[in-house]
C-alpha cells in the first residue's frame, strides 16, 4: 500500500500503526491534490496500480434521511478527481447500495460519466456485493464501482467464494463453503465480562483460547501466503477491551432482542470499521489480482450470536468531510 487518506486524525493514527510503511495524509480530501500524493510517495501515476476508497455514505444510506443536498454526497466526485489527477491504472469506489436507487442514482451516473469522458472505462452493470459471500464474518451489502484506464484491460467483478449464513431467517443455499461466523472470528478472545478490572481500564492479564482457522489466517499464524507485517504483542494481555457499565434499561433491552436481529434503538454492529478494512482488502485482491495480505485485528462483539455473520448498522467514514481511500503500487 503506497498512500492512505483519512480525514479523522485518530483513525489515521490507527492506520499508520497498522501500515507503518504507507504515506499517510490526515486531511480533508478537498484540500488535497493528486500531485501532492505523487510527490509525497515519490511515484508517478503509472506506478499507482489502483486507487480504492469511498466517500461518506450517510446521505445515500437507506437507514438515513437520504438528503439530496447533503454536502457529503459531492465527495464522490472528489474521489473521481483524485483518480483522474493521479491517472492510476485501476480504481474501486465503494458505497452503500442506496447510491444506485431513487434520486441518488444521479450521483452514480454523474461519476460514471466523469470517468468515461476522461479516458476511463467502467464495468457495467454496476453490482452490489455481499461481504459475507467473500469470506467476511459480517452481512454487509455494498455497491462497488470498478474501472480502468482505456489503455489497460478492464477488470471483472469477483464471483462469490462463500455462501452467506442464515440472515434474517433466510435459508442457506448453494454448494460453496459457509462464510465465517462471528464465533469463528472471535472464539479465542477472552470474555471481557469475566474481568471486573476492565470496567476502569482497557487492559488486563488474560489467557487466550485456540484460534479458528479464520482468526489464524488474519494473525499470520496459518500455513498460507502472508505478506503482512506481523506486529509484536504480549500474548498474556487483553487490550483495547474496556467494558461499558450498562444501565439496567440497556441490559433489559439486550436481553429482549432476539439473536440475529436489531432492536429499535440499539445498534449491534461494532466491527464495521474493521470489516471495511477487510472489505477493501478483498476487493483489491479479488479484482486486481494482488496476492498481498494484511493482518487485521477484530474487536470483541458481544451482542451477536455466534452462528451468523455480524449485521452492520453503521456506515463508513463517519466524519464531516473525508473521502477515505488507499493507493496501491504493485509494480
């Protein structure tokens, strides 16, 4: 990964820790130019294999108000501007499925027209992909727009590698292996509720269980190709796990929410940001053909049953003015 852009400095600091060799830009993309990215990385546009990212999706989300005049909607064009200024060979734009429906379709059509009028080609029809069908322990549907310069071969959408588990009562169909469950992703992580000291601190001594194959692959411990940088850590410590001292009202609400569903006022998706990282990684490796893999640490998720993938209720880049994206140089 060559460069990364993120408006929120805390999110950017986390990204810098996980990807120490990546050039980071913690700023509003509207103030950033493609030339600055190239100068900062010491590369030319031809060296940038792909630009991958997405704009804030609150204005397009079926959950939100879907306001046409939401200023964040215009940031889709900022992503396109960066691609055109860098002249990367490929691009992948991700957003909520709502971008392709209703009046918001005009934003998608506009960005496609912008690319096609500037020597880029776009794969059509544009598809909505389900993360659970690509080995992610989360049910997350996202519109994915992919394209390439006209002087390079046009990529194709990846085909599912897994069958999604039961979601909202739907039966599993097909012959593909089941997608990983929440239990498989988190099985070796100690139960935070068993450590009273985590009510006042975010670290404690703990013993981890045996990781599943899925977790072992993410940690770089399985016998598969792994090109990530394994981070040093103390296996006797459970970190980043400070507990919330829930009110009795919240506890009662959790108890009355059936497994695999969401309450009217209680969001259950707390791994969305991490799943997004895996999502971008999968899109790049499946579409562009890279063999790179990165270790991604998943946090504990207490409100989902273990037999189904997580259900996302929040959306990516919850900042007022930040297109987040990654630049990959594979040459």
